[in-house]
């Protein structure tokens, strides 16, 4: 973090809900209780706020985030529900279930929040304060667990303060949470898949569906190699166009993904040029990353040449995603 923030802690109540909605609207970060664990919320439609959220968690990685909404109508504006998804939504929302669905055509959730995927994870939490904040704010809120990367999920406001004091704007203290483990995540693909076991037992879900949930293959996420690791099947966004990293010149017909204002030779013959951040700001670059990759991918370029990006702050996560985009196309 560049600037230490003053982290305000407010007891749950009307004033805290109003403050939370205001801070979210300004692109700030608010930790609040859900029935599973405390979440660290940001405006899901504001890529800059989402970039700050990844940074606040430390050792940032652009794992796709869950968009929290207040009701089924709001959920249907961002995700496409088939019959199975509706069945589960009606049976278990609000509650500790997250559904991964194809994005709707006009899904307002920022590309950075879904890590550039065509799917979006959605949950309607049951906790009274979470619902009040979502209603007062009126837009989807992405909220990973409100802990530093690598730490366990917080079940008390004090846990959040211990990890994130000075890194976020506001903590709404609603006491101890009820469930204590994260939501169960079900991917609604050809067949519903259990992506993460969690607060809603698998058997309850299978009873409603009338059949068993598909178990993802153990190596679904080549990175972790761990069965049922969070983020399983969150297959990483990769453009169809080949990606060439650390480019110090552009070959004719290549598109350029630039960073900063450094000169680069061959730019006159580039098929297209987009600059992640002219002023070399890594938060801004993160906010633009997936959208720009998508845009350059439509330009029928020979390759997308990417200028070097420093490893500090969000740079580490940006470079991680760019490396993943580059392999598999080579
Ligand atoms: O209970 C919970 O779910 C808490 C509370 C705050 O709601 N949130 C939470 O978020 O656990 P997080 O970010 O710690 O976990 C989100 C998980 C990650 O494992 C991520 O990879 C997966 O959801 N996920 C999100 N979007 C996905 C997508 N489009 N496809 C597959 N997995 C996705
Ligand atoms: Mg987590």
C-alpha cells in the first residue's frame, strides 16, 4: 500500500450501513460480516476499487471474486440462470451458496473482478448487515474473505482489524459470524460441479438437484494440484492471440500492450496500441488488464507484445496473469 489509510471501525447499525454504502460508492474498501466469514467489499463495477482490494489483501493474485447481491433480480442482471441454477437459488438463497454462472450480456461486474473469465460467481448472503449494506448500496459488491492473503478467514471484526488495519477504509463490526467457513461454490456448467465445499452441505444441494454433483478432476487447476482447492476450474483467461512478454520492440503486425511512457521501436507498424497506464500506475494497469487484452485479441494481430511491467505492488499479479496468458499459446 502506498498510503496508510485510517481504518474506521463502526458497530453494526444504521449509521454503519450508511457509511458502508458511501465508502463503497467512493471506490473504498469495507469489511462487513456475512453469515460465513467477514468479507472485504468493493464496488464490483469499479475496476479501480477492485484493484485496490487485491492490493489490500497483500501478495495479490487476481483470483476471480464473488459478486454479492441483495436479491435474485440483481443476480439475474449479472448472470445467466438455467433451470438448475434457479432451483438452487430458490432453495438456498439467501445463504452460504455461491453459484458460478455464465455472465449476462450486460454484466456490470468489472473484468478484473472475474479475472477476465466469461463466468461470474454470485451469492446472496443471509446476514442482516450484509443485506442492509447491499440494499443501501444498490450495486453488486465483490467480497473475498477479509484477511491478508495466506491467512485464515476472519470470523470476528478483531481478526479483520489485525490483518487489515491501515489497509482498508471501514470495518463494520457485527460480532461473531454464524457459519465460520466460506460458502459452498457450485459451478453451473454442463452439469453442476462442486468447486468448493463450504457452509452448505453437499447432500443438501444434491437432494434439491435430484442427482449428485460432479466432482472436478483432481488436476482441474494445474497450479495448485490440490483437489477442491479454492478457485478450481477457474480456468485462466487466455486470449486466442499469442502473447509475447517483455517486448523491447514491436514486430510488424503485432499489437502492443504498453505500460508507462517509455519509447519502444516499431510502434508505427503496430496493428493496435493500448496503454495499461501511461503514468506507470500499477493499480490503474490492473484495472485495465483484462479488458485491454480482450480488446487487443479482436484485432487479428500476429501477437500481442507486452512491455515489461515492474514486479512491485499489483505488478506481481499482473505479470502472473500475463505469463499464464502467454503459455498455452506457444
Ligand atoms: O463465504 C464466502 O464465499 C466468502 C464471503 C465473504 O462471502 N467469500 C469468499 O471469497 O470466500 P473468496 O474470494 O475467498 O473465494 C472466492 C472463490 C475463489 O476460490 C475463486 O477462485 C472462486 O470463488 N471463484 C470466483 N469466481 C469464479 C469463477 N468465475 N469460476 C470459478 N471459480 C470462481
Ligand atoms: Mg478467501
